[in-house]
């Protein structure tokens, strides 16, 4: 069976603090390592009351100290928000602290609203258009080659880069650079199969990556009964509905029913966004999971577990590991 990995946003739930969220992230990373998940990635977001992973490299340093073998990394850093040198220094530092364990996934969206993006203090004008050049600059900082400007730490660490995305552009760019590629199908199902096909068919082998390597995302909520999983899943359903209307809240507690809480348009939008979500018991989702892996022909699966209760999230993590072992 292909490797399974974890994508975490350090979700801040209603009634809990940011400190609580960060503690749970560390705890979950330790559990994921014990259950033989391959990677534990954090995603960069800014200005969102329900997400505490804005200082991605700082949290990764904490996770690295709490674990021993699991790969840690960004899924991803939104490179247009930053000078490549700063990211090279941050992840070069992580690579020196935790050798052969650090990944750097890159995205080109701001991961926030435009006002917050402006407050990040990197010019918005042309920054997205400079994305390919920024990737090349970052690669140079991690290489052994002497540069006019060097990253210390960073130089010679050879931190593995991934490109992340939900479009044909990101697939084509990853193929052109000869880099591993992860598609964000856990919240952007459109173009999944087409993007993976473009990536594999147009892939240009590189020295570090002679063959294409693809990963795709799924949201997973597993429980001992279907009713319990459906109940837990209402948290993320509420969250996506709030995001549709511009709401900025902490991660909602689950509710007994979504009826009366959303319009038909809301329901259709949320169901579409979460097309590939696995919600149920090990037995009830097994067929959907198997078909997804076969349909995409991915090399690795990365999952997020948007579950309000920390104990229920830990149980879901364990159930998915058991399901993986049975495939």
C-alpha cells in the first residue's frame, strides 16, 4: 500500500485557545509517528481565527523536537509572501536540526485575504508572476554552489522541494521543474485527474527526481459508527459554509444536524468542495478510498482530519492507520 501522510492546520476550535491547538498539533504528530505515517506537514495561513499555523517553520521546529523519525514539512509555504532567502534560512535551519527529515512544499496563493497579504510586507505587484523565478532562487540557496548571496543555514542542505496546487498551471510547473507534486483535492476537487495526467505526461526528469512522484489530499473523519462520523463531520461543513459568506471564526463544534443551518446552495457548494472526503467507519469508507487511489494512481496520500474533539481526532488517526494496514 502507498504511504499515508498527515496535513495539519493547527485548528483552533471554539472554546479552546491557540496554545491548546499547538499542544494538540504536537501530540498528534507523536501519534502519527507511532502509527507509521510518513510525513507530518503544516500549511501556512494568515489572519484566520481558526488556524494557528501561520508561523509554519516555528511549529515544525517544535514537532521535530517531539518526534524522531517522521518527516516534517510545509504543505505548504506560500512563496510569494516571502523573500526566498528567508525561507531558505528557516528550512535550512530545520534541516540542520533534523537531518534528512525536512520537506518544503511550495504554493503560490497568498493563503489569506488581500489586506493581510499586504501586511506581510512583500509587494503584491508581480509577486505571483515571479513564482517560477523564486523557486529557482530557492533551489540555488539550498545547493552547494557559491552564490553572491548565501543562506546560512541553508547552503548545502538540499532540502527537498515539492510544488502544491489545484490547477493545471501548478501541474505543468512541477513537471517542468522535475519536482514532486501534491494536488489539493481535499478542498479543490476540480481538475484532479487532468492535473495529475498533465504532470505525469509532461514530466521532465531531474537529477534529484528522475521519475514523477504525485500525492493527493483527502479529508478523513473516521469513527466507530457512521452516525458518529457524520456528527463529527458537521464541524467542517459549518466551517466551509461560513467561509462562503466571508465568516472568520474558530472551528465550530459539531451539531446534531445541518438542517436549517444552511441553504440548498450552501449544501451543494460544501458537498462539491468535499467530494473526496472519507466520512464513516473503516468498513464503510474502504471502497471509496481504494477507488480514489486506483483512479488517481498517486504515489502517496495526504489526509487532513478536521475534527473538533482531540480524542475523536486521535481515534480517527488510529482507525485510518488500521484501514491502511488492511488494504
